[in-house]
């Protein structure tokens, strides 16, 4: 068994975090920025759990107003603009079209909800709601005939898994140890936490003064099997699935449809050529790693498209689908969609502190991290909160400055196509420089793996962003999986194996 070496002060780390989803990565970043010695372990790849399977909205949650979850909506609405400022390249404002539907929520109710939505969170950057006549407005043309009144309101959209990676990257740059493909197999409580970690069959020990269980839907498994504690009764698991189909409309707005079962379903522009549709909501039990999209969920989502759009979609036309499991705090609600979306922190200070995270949203990860660090402050004595005014790596541009960055990047590397520059700037922000470097021709970026993925970008992903497998690159660091064929994947795998073998990995 190996020990972390060279670190004194009783325990190896001030804080150990189990789970490299948005919550674990956000906590690691906040803690490292407060001067704490941080270890984050992720059993698979960063964001390989729920944090790559969300609808990818940075939103207040319009639907939550019906449940009167005003505090959650207010906090999330305010957070929307904070997160937008932190990473304006990755988090993009989006306008959402909400058509009125016969027999559904009446206009006065929607108007009231949208009025609250516009005003609850102190909106400064995003435009307000407007009413639209869908029978005349071009936004009505992709829809079936018969729609008249509708509303258009603001929220934001992001790439959830890249948001996780940027948090981990920032944490690492502030001194945190980020260990992917490393599972915490046991943690014993003494004066500090004694952890046993396993990386590809190899075991090592580490100790930490405090521990956070940020294992998302695995939080219950970690509690029982890793920490040998009683079952987490507050945890409820709810599955949600999405499908991706060819682009159903030309403009950049999203649609939010009210469905006959009382649920809402989004249809969002996705990766330039596609539309993302979701989500479903169903109770889940069992191993979160085994979650998969069921045929009846694909049928359900296709039906929603076919009920609302002129274009019809058959299940065979679905180009990608993904499912995720939410961890939610159980309040005993009968329907999964009624379970509260707020987070709960279970704080146990009987000995070395343990905080268990239940629930949470991509949108509110920064606030959740602050709450965790505030709860640990009396024990760990860390510096005060700092993330509200911060930038994530590559996000050091003004909210309105992303177009200027695209123009600057095109001028500096004129051999790149516009869609390529837009993809790179959207993913890496100002850090495109680190990928493109001194390249003067396209060939200088090295061989192309498929689509517009060059060896230069791949090298960056392996060296700085913990990418180890094709899926890490194609689905979590990018969505290039939508554009890669089998042969290109094989080529990518071979090239990556060479890079990793040559020691380019961290
Ligand atoms: P996860 O991302 O699941 O991370 C937990 C990690 O812990 C996993 O990567 C796992 O591998 C790791 N782990 C587990 N056990 C161990 C161990 N023993 N050792 C090491 N690592 C371990 N939120 C929004 O704000 N906007 C949305 O649009 C939105 N849409 C959603 C749609 C769906 C269908 C779902 C399911 C959720 C959605 N959410 C949304 C909520 C959001 O996705 C989740 O709240 C969030 O991703 C949870 O992150 P997490 O870090 O807690 O969990």
C-alpha cells in the first residue's frame, strides 16, 4: 500500500471529496481557492455520472414556481448571471419560446409566472419576457398550425461536462489533487479520515481532516459500502432521459412545451446541426451506472416532437440519447417530478467532519460549494468565500466579449474555418491560444482524428483536462461523438494510446 508523501500536518489533506461531478469539482475549486489542501477522487472520468446527462440549462426553473419553490428559483435565477459571468464562452444566454396550448395552463397564469421569473432573481444581463404571436412570428413557423399566443423568456444553456472539467482544472491550478479513475473503497473515521483509494487495481492510502460525500446518485452506496454508515433515507433517485435528433428548426431559440401529463419538455438547438429533446422523469432504483434510455422514453419524446412540430421524427432517426439519475432529497412526493430540486447538506461533526450532499443542480453548484465550505470553516479555518466574482479557466472575457474573441481568434489563425473557431472558443475561451499556439497552417495542428479534432487539441485534452479514453474526448470534453464514425473512433483510440503511452497524461 502506498502513502501520499511529503505532506506533514497530521493528515495528508484538509479536505477529501468523493465524486468528480459538478458538486465535487465545484467544492474542490472553492476549497483550493481558500487555501485548503484538497484531494478529489473520481472513480471514472470527471462528469461521467449525472453531470453529463442534464438538460444543460443554467436556469431558475420556471416549472418550479408552480410548486412554490420560490427560494430555490430566486437563488437559481440570481446564480444564472453569476455563472454566466464566470464562463461566458461556455454558458450562453438562450431565449425560450413557450407556446400557449389549449386545455393547458391559462395565459394569466403563465404571464404571472413569467413576471415572477423576470423579477425574482435581480436579472441584470438577460432580456425580459415578451409576448409573441406565433401565427405571424417566424418562431411559429416550425410549429404545427394553430398556435397563436406564446411567450419568449430568458435562461442560459451550457455544456455541463465541460463546466465540471473547468472547475476541476481551476481547482488543480490552485493546488488541488484531482485523481480520476480513482475509487474511494473505504474511509474510516478517527481523528482524521483514513481513506483507501483504488486506481486500476492499485491501492493507496490517504488521510484528510474532513470528508465530503459528493457522489451524487451513488451517495447512498458510498454511505453504506465505503463509510460503513446506516442507509441514507433522505435520498431519492429519479431517472431522466434525452434524445438528440437532426436540427428541427433554423433559429437559435429553444422551445418549452407543456405536455398533457403536466410535465414540460424542452427542444433546444444543440451543437449547430442538432436538436436536444428532454426530459423524462421516472423513479429509479439500482446501480446508477446501469442507467439507460428505455425504448418507451424515446417513443414519448418523439411523440412530443410530433405533437408540436411540423417535422416528424421516428425513433429510428434518433442520433444519440443519454440518461442520468438525479439524487433528490425525498419529501415523500408521489410523482418524481414533484420531488424538490433543492439540495440538502447532511453535516456530521461527531469526530472528523463529514458532509453528505443530496441533490443540487448544475445551476447552483457554486452556492452549494460555498455552503459546504462555510459549514466546514469552524473546523478547517479556511479563507472567506471568493468565487462569486471569479472566472473559470478561459472565461476571462466580458459577457458581451465572446464575439470579439471569435473575431480575434479568426484573425490570429486565419486558416481555421468559422465553425471550427466557434467550437474552440465555445469550449476553451481565451485558452484557445494554448491549443493553437504558434501554428501558421492547418497542418501545423497535426493529424485530424475526425470532424475538426486535431492532434493539437487532443494533446491539450490529455495533458491538461484528464482525458484518457475516446468517450472522455468525444462525449465529455466535446460533443464530437455526434460527428465521428467507427473508423475515426478507432483512429482516435490508437492516437490517444500513443499519447498516453508517451507520458502526455497528467
Ligand atoms: P454526479 O455528476 O453524478 O457526480 C458524482 C460522481 O461521484 C460520479 O461521477 C461518480 O462516478 C462518483 N463516485 C461515486 N462513487 C464514488 C467512489 N466510491 N469513489 C470515487 N468516485 C465516486 N440541473 C440543472 O441545473 N439544469 C438542468 O438542466 C438539469 N437537467 C437535468 C436533467 C436530468 C435528466 C437530470 C438527471 C439532472 C438534471 N439536472 C439539471 C441536475 C444536475 O444534473 C445534477 O444535480 C448534478 O449533475 C449532480 O451532480 P453531482 O456532482 O452531485 O453528481
